[in-house]
């Protein structure tokens, strides 16, 4: 019979790779060495330089909101409504299967009016009256572009730096690199809400840790009596019994770790312990009874309904106050291939007041300077229409240019960055791609995205893969 402590081939290679490869890499890179660490992360190696942000709230608008109805005012499109998009503009570029067989590409001018606001003079849609009031706190980037043209790879690209599954989410990278300031809560929390629109499904892998230790994956909080599934003790089990069970389980896992050398065993123990601590921290976090009436007036009545976008925005602020590093909100329903105006109006009403309230609330509490707030989707919408030109028209996916905004956390406020052509089809100046966005986010946390790597299966991986540059112009 083979002894229990015999190393199998996989364990031997894993340990060898960490030991020999890690020493060699450390000699080459010094402090920037980021070979596989223990499950707690980088063990003091990060940040590389002084950070400007300590936490991030990412308000992801899943389904891709139309920039033409919200942020990118194109009066020329309204003048030319119904005319054919010039071929010299489109240049035969890639289309989705939903419009590739269209015989014509008629320009659709926005039926929403825009006005200029703030010292920046930014044009903001009438659908976003609350956002308009905080425009001088925002950096509006109109020149975002991406490589992906369909929802799942586009969301995956933004969240993990790669269009194919299998890479860690941004929140997992930051959790691994910087950890959490509160041992009773995870460093990476995910909140979902659904608008009255065309829902695109979200796979939980986009907030997964992939090859990083699983303690760094996003923890989804839900609306309702049980924000985190399976957190409560089952009936008949008291706290002391649960504690004794976890102690015994930890001993068994420690024995398994000695026998097999799998670092994921320690990560699993850490997760059990985190869940135990969350049994007391989560109920206190999600109990909004200590919030004054002025808070609910600020965020809107929906903030009192668990699971809504407004309630999640308020919860995000409470999470950040308690030291959570990365809070990811997803609001689903923006995929307007039809009923563009109706769908966009409903979704904008869902998010406008609460998004502006979050920025205002953080600013009033002195948290905005160190909290990065991001608002945007996975790509934009086309300047030409999908389907008919009647009231039920829609817009297709458009990866070549779209708009996001950022605020706080070291971002220059009150500015509009980048510009698109008169048709809103191509970027004219200051293009920002997905890897540039990710590199800039890492920079704000004091991380050099090129040096923050993780050794896995013979390759050093990083969030930005082999691309990305920090957008210095938008840094405060």
C-alpha cells in the first residue's frame, strides 16, 4: 500500500514550479515577483506605489446602454434621420448576425433631447436629470472601444481581460493583490438587479477567481431575508456546535494539505471561516434601519426594496464603509434591439437617481476621493437602426465606440474625454480600449499592471494580458 504522504506527479510539479521557478523569477524581478503565493494573496508585495483609490464600486449596465440616448449627442444624426449611413464611414466593418443581412443601414437620430451642464459643458440626455446635476464630479469617456461584438464575450472581456472564459475577474485580482480591510467580509462582493428590458444572462464565472485561490472569487449578495445563500445555521444547530464542527473540519483539511500539498485546501478552510464570521457581520450590514429618511430620499423609494438597483447602490456604500475592496453591481436589461426609446427610458429611470445619489453620498461622507465609481456597459449601440423606422425601432451592438463615466478615486472630475465622429460610428480622438481601462484602474490602486502577474501552467498571467496603457490624461 502506498504511504499517505507520497507526492503524486501533479503535486510534485506544482511544488517544484513554485520553489525553483519562484526563486528564479524573484531574482529577476525583485519585489515585483508575483509567483504563486498562499491563499491570502501577495503577502505585502503590493501596492507598487502610493495608491489614490482604496475601493471601487463598478455599476455595470449589462446589455449595453445606447450612448446616443444618454451621453453622446449627435445633432447631425437627427438631421439625417432615415438617410443611409455612408459606406465610407462603415467601411465594411464587422456586424452581428442580427443586422448583417440588412439591405440598408438608415441613420437613426435620437428622439431624446440633450442639454449642456456644469463647468465642463457636457451634453447629458433629458433621461438622466440626476446624473446631470453631478456632471462636474464625473469624467465622461466617450471614446471607449472593444474587440467583442456579442454580449457574453464582451462582458467577460471587461471583467477578466479576455473574451474567453478561464481568467480571474478584476475584483479577484484586487482581492488577491490587496486583500480586504475587514476580515469579517469578503474583499469582492457582487450585487445583481433586473430592469424591465431585454435581459441578457450573466454567468457567475465573470466574477470567479479562475486559477487564483477560490477565497478571492466574488461573493454574491441577494435581496431578501438571506442575502448570502447557506450562511445561516440549519435548524437545531447552535453556534457552539457550528464552531466545534469547523474546528474539526479544519484539522481534517490541514491533514489533507500536508498529504497532498494542494493550496486550494487552505483556501477552502479560509472560506469556511469567512462564512462563520459573516453570520454576524452580514445581518448588521443589510439592516437599513439605522439609515435616516434623508438617505432614502436621496437614493429614491426603490432603495427600500431589497434587490433593486437603488437598494444595491445603497448597500454598495455600506460595504465600502466597512472595508470591502471591490463591489460589483450588475443591472440587467439594456439590450434594446427593439423599443429603444421605451426600454432606455425605463432603465435610465432605474439607475439615474441612485447612481447620482451614490456619488453624492460618498462625497458627503468624505469617501469619494478614495472610492472609484464606474458606470458603463460592455459596448455601445449602432448609429443605424435595426428593423423599421417606426416607434419600435432598435439599435444593434456597436463595439467601435461607446461611453462610460468614472468618478472619485484619483480620477479628474468635470471633464469629457475622447470624441466620436459626427455619426457616432468611429473614435476621432483619444481612443480608450478595454485593456487601457483596466490598466488605469490598477494604476489608481497603486499597481503596475505589467508587473502584477500570476504564474500558472507555465505562463505568467495578468489582467491586461499583453496590452494596455494607463490613460494619464484622466488622472487627477
